[in-house]
C-alpha cells in the first residue's frame, strides 16, 4: 500500500510538473507572440508615421514650389508687379533634368538656389598629385577583393517571366496594410548617394531618405537642394522604362524612367532584392524605343542581352537613326547614366583641327582616327604606354596601359563647370575652390592638345559637346562663381572656325554625322563597348585600363573589412568605370549613304510644281494639313477654306514610289480631290456651319487636324469655346469651355503612339490653356464621359490677346505671342521661363514655329523674322519684302519654308537665315502650308481657293552647302 501511494504521488507530481512546464512554455510563447505582434505593430505604425511625415514634407515642397511659381509670375517683367519692382532679385538658372527623345538635357529653368559663389577661392598650385603618385599610393586589394559576378548576372533571366517564385509570393501575401513591400535602398543622384527606405503600395512607389543617418547629416545642404527624390513619390502609371544598372561595378541597381522625362536610380542590398522590386513594379520593360517587348524579363536583362535583342544596330546600319542617337542607345543599355557621374555617357572626339580659321569637312586630316583609343593617337605617347605595359611587374595589380580613365566623375564636372548644378557639385568636390584656368576646361584646343600629349590625360567627350552651347559660356544668365581675385570664370576659348558656341556645337554635330565618322564609328564602338574593351584584343589595341575599372574585377559583398571595402568603393567611384561589354565580336560597319539611298546623289529632273488642285468654292484655303505617314488607314491632305468648308483629299504619294494597291497605282496624281466636294452632293457633310464670333479673322491658327485625319478642332466661337468635329460626318462631337473670352488660336504637339497629344488654346483673355487629346476616345480630357474637362495647365504672363502659339511635347515647352507684346516661353506645367525679346522693330508676333532640335522661328508683322534658342537667346534676325502668311520648319530644324501674299515659296537655311531657293511664283497669295510625312512634297493653300504641290528635296542643299566653315 505504501509503495502504491508513493508511485501514485510520483506520477501525480510528474503530471503536475509537466503541466506546469507546458503552462510556462505556453506563457513564454504567448509573451513572444505578443512581443512579435507589438513589434510588427510598432513597425507598421513607424512606417505609417514615416509615410505621413513624408507626405507632409512632400505637400510642403509642393506648396513652396507653387508659391515660388506665383512669385515668379508676378515679379516677371511682364507680370503684375514687374514694372513696380525696381530691385527685382537677380535671376539664376540651372540645367533642368528633363530629357528629350535623344536623352538630351537642354532646358534651363529658374534656380532659386542660385548664387555667385563669391566665397569660392582659387586652388594653390601645390594641391595636385600626379597620376603616378596616385597609382603608387593605391592599396593593393586585388587578392582580397576579387570575385566573379558574371554567373550572378547571367542567371537573372532564369525562371518564369512575370510570376514570382512561391517564396516571394508568400512574402508579399503576408504583408497587409497599405504597404505591399518595403526594402532598404540607396538613392543614387549626381553628387550624392543617400540611404533610405523604398516602399510600394498597389499603385505608388515611395522613397524616404534616412535623415538620422550620419552620412546624410554630413552632406552639404547646397548639394541636397539640387537632389530630387529625397522624399520621392512616383505613380506606377508614370513609369515608362526600367533598366538594370550597376553601382560600384555591382549589378544591384535599377534606373526607372518617368513620364515627366526624368529618371531615378536606386541601389539595393543584393540581386535578389532587385528581382523582387522589378516584380513589384509595372511591366514596362525598357520602354518602346528599342524594339523590345515590354516585359519584366527585359528589365532584368543584361546589357549584352539587350544589345543582341534590340533592332537599333540594324536601324543604324540602314541609316534610319543618326550616329548621335545610336551612341546614346549604346550608352543607355551599357549602364551609362546621368544619375551617376562616375558612369556618365561617353562620346568620342571626332575633329582634330581646333586651330585654323577655316574647317573643311571634306578633308580626312581634320578627322580623328576612330580605330585607336585616345592614348594611342600620338605615336610617341603610345610608345610610352606600351613600354609601361610591358615593363609592369606587380603580383597584385595586373598590367595596364592607362592608370587614368577616359570618363570619371571629376572629368564630367570639369567639362560642365560653367552650368549649375555642376558648378556647385564641382566646388563641393574640390573643397570649395576653383582651379587655375590651365588646369580646368578653358579652351577646346588646349583640352585636345592635352589629350594628345599628357600621359595622365586620355579623356573622351560627353554628349553635351554635341548639343549644349551653354556649357561653353559663363554668361550672366547662367551665372557662375567669382574667384578671390575678382576674375569670373571665363568663357571657353573656342576654335577660330567657330564664331559662337552655337556654331561650334552645330559643326561638331555635323562632323559626328559626317561620312568620315559614319564609316569608322564601329571601330570606336569596338574599343569602348565591344570586343577590344578587354582581353588580348584590348592589349593589341593599346586599350587596357587599371583593373578596378572593369566589371567583375571585384565582389564588394565578399570584403568583410569595412575600412578595406570603403577604400575599394572610393577607388571605383573616383577612377572611372568601363561600360558593360556589349559584344565580343567586331561590330558591323554602317552601310554607306550611296548604298542606302543612291537616288540622293543623282540629279533628279523633277518638276518644281507637281500639280494644282482647284476646289469648286473660290474661298481661300486658310488651313492645310498633310498626315500622310505610311501606317495610317487613310492618309490624306485635309484643307479648310475661309468659309469653313473642309475637304478630305486622298493621298496617293508621289509618282515613282511603289504604292500599296493596284487602284492607287492607276491614279497618277499624288492627291485625289474629296469626292463629296467634287460632286457637290454631300457637301453638307463638309460644312461647319456653327456661328463664329463676328470679330474673328479666320486664319490657319484657328484650326487643328488630329494626326489620324479623323477630327478637326476649330476655335473662334462667340461662346468662348473651341469645338471638335468629325471629318467623316462633319458632326460636332465635343465642345470645350475654359477661357473667359473668345479663343483666338489653337496648336497641337507631335502625337504619341495611339494618337495622344497636347492641344493648346490661346484666347483674348490673355491666357493659354494646355489640354490633353485622348487618341483612344477621340476627345479632349483624360476621363471621357465627364461633363467638365480640365486643362493640364494654365499659362499666364501675356497682357493682351494671344495671336500665335506652338507646343513641343518632346522639349516640354510652350512658346506663345500676343497682339502687342513679346513672345513667352512656358514649361508645360505652367512655369514662365523666358521672355523672347527681339530687335526693336519686332513687336507684333504673327507666326511661331519650334523644332525638337531646340530652335524657334518667330515671324513678326512687316516682314521681320527672329531665330531664338529654346533658352531665349536671339540667334538671328532678318527682314523680307513679302507679307508672310505661313511658314514651316523641316523635321531636323535645319530648313525653313515661307510663303505669303507674293505667292512665292522660299527655302531658308535656319542657322544663318540664308535663302537657298525660291520656287516659281503662283498667281495668288499663299495662306497656309504643309509638308508630306517624307518631306518630299510641299502643299500650299492659296487665296484663290486651290492647293499647289511642290517637289522638295532637302538633301540637295545638305550636300552642297555644308562642308566648309
């Protein structure tokens, strides 16, 4: 009995202690769950608090910008306070981050952070070390830091394209609340790299800088003023392209291109995070420009894969795109970016003659040999580099020809020293000091000579040399610093053959596009992006750089010592990075111009006048539009007369060109009259009978034809509206209100894919409204079906009736003129940027034409023409006898066509306003003008109620006049 009791007691104690242990375990688990839940809630609250604070900050920034915008409008010399503010603040300007289709950044905007940099001093001569000293001082870090990254980058494309792995899907499902994904990231901007958090909601992307990070606190506020995106918010609908990028030679970054033509670059902890981020972003690929599908796989593709898959090389060979555009493409896919100054785009020197009074572009001796790197052009210096390579003995550091690179952040800042924000970046980089003229970029000729003689100088150029004249000028409008001795940083000394910065840039670009460069550019591509970039071919071509400039030379994640890692990162950041290698076989050459279009070089015996088409109504043809591009379902010449009778005249193309159908081939003339007008049976379908305001004079600026020929927009109505009509039925489809007085002129931008474009309306109320034409729904406004349409922007600054305007979506600019005043340049979000002041007789602007190449031609009454740059500089002025009623610019902006009361069409060269040709005179005045899509046919609308077609070929002047300068 006793034993039994002891056994039962022991069992009971065992059971109780097990229960107690379970209770303790459950309690601990409960406590752990509570703590985890509390931590998650804290993190969520922290994130929400973070987002709320960030949103407040963004609202504050937006409000500040709006206040600044209002102050700019009021204090501008044409604003309400303009005349009274005697001591108007000095204006400073900076280069905007807006890019055009060729990734050129040309627009200058007001700079509230601008200053004269009066505190900047001149650097002492002793503050320089030679390249050899720098090389000797470099740490030998090869053995610890080597790692192969190729396998990592090539495996990015494995797995299914647009589905996440099950693990990643689970990760995303577990995240509740507004934020779907959050990761640490670095924002990579031109002068800083800042740590922060990247967060995703269902439709937006946020970046929040970590303001408590010691690195952030150490950054100069002047630099932060020029850094966009510190508290960034981007809508998914605004994302246009996503590229994989390298940062410090590691494949851990992305560059995201936005609809507002800016780009943001972000670096992530590892490749897995990059993949996760791409799968959280919309499926846009690398955009629509390179003939590649818009998939996530393409966004994650390596540069080699992008190069192989795109159609750009073939397009370049067929001469469908220019040398400039092709080089920009190669730079973009190989990882070169404006957001990282150590990976800035690279362009070649092409001219060798910077000293003579004249430059003859037919002489081969004036062109550089593009088959050799800069360091091998001078035989003496080439021998020096070759000896260095052969005699190099270091177990840790592999042999190299050049210790310096052809592209580094300091070289980029040196080239762009004269324009903000690069002035501020340069001073920050140089410890607040400018350098002596002979050590900075002060002369093109000297810079070229140094690249031939100095053993530590093998610099190539940057794209701005081919499009940005402002980089050579230290004008007050692009104000720069003053040195301690009071001498302002001077303008760059240009070659004698270039009379102005604009002339230098124009001739440099012509040289880049010349036949000499076209036939050997593929050899330069081999050196920079191709098979001569690395390996035995690079050795043979005298093209080997310090090993830490190459991809795959170092794996930073394998370096555990923070001091050593920082030293390696600093070296990569400072000493340049070679672009990603795009191909490992020779790049194909470009087809010759003779091969691509042999007809260009033959004297074509074309008649100047092709045909005359008379309409039954004798009313003047006040508007003519030629939408004849090959992809259109119904290419046509649309004409509108002063009594508002329009005609849709079928376009068959010029004779001798292969037409699409047998029926077209039988019809020999290029234009067939609208059958409804010819037969006079259905002309009610072609008459716009709604009443206009009696005071309106019908002119070509009262009409717009959409790019698909399906709709006419007309202004001038008494009810202060403008209206949309169908060209098929003549019926009214939309009435748009917005102005407080009669609408006096309309203009539209170039069209996007799908027919979307911007429409601009100017009015007697002295304002302009910018609208969005929705090509899918064929109406004004982004949300069809809503009763009220809202304009994208309201543009103010004129003080009387707006008479003429032009809108260029690619440059993001609106140029407008009013009845009695100057012309103004606005950005497309409504900021007043510039006033275009012509000579004293240029008072009343009547016609405005702007080109995507950055020129703007304005015709004032009494025969006055002015040529301006997009940044407001007057480049030329001329006077003509005729009263001009219509003018057009060629697509490349190099030629101007004019026509007026005299009935004569004239062709002018834009850059010097030189008359090249006049067509035979017509028996009536010209009222309107258009050009076919291939620019081979000029169509003029006549005061006598007919249209005349002229044969045109811009090539004949291109080859005849553009060789000697």
